[in-house]
C-alpha cells in the first residue's frame, strides 16, 4: 500500500493558528514529507532548512529545502 504522508504545518500569528500543508496541497500519486529532526533554523526563526523526501509512485528523491514562514 502506498504511503499518503504529507507534512502539515501550523503557524501561530496574532492569536490565530493557521494549519496548512508545508509543501502545498496533496497531489495524486505524489507525497512530500520532511525529516523534521534534521532541521536548522535561521537566527530570526522565520526560516529553516530541512530534508524533504518526495515520492512519486515508486520513485523517491531526497532534497535539501529552505522553508520561509
């Protein structure tokens, strides 16, 4: 069975919590998720770098990505 893993992100700002998918809305046959224990944050806390794994059907690729919140 194929994994349906996606990374969900929650941002707290101005007393509100906004929940979204970190790498965009899920797509058919494509999964994107992060190994969040392998992150490094910027000093201001508004961006971080992590390893993102993208799986399309049977092909898996690991990428280093910068995320800006």
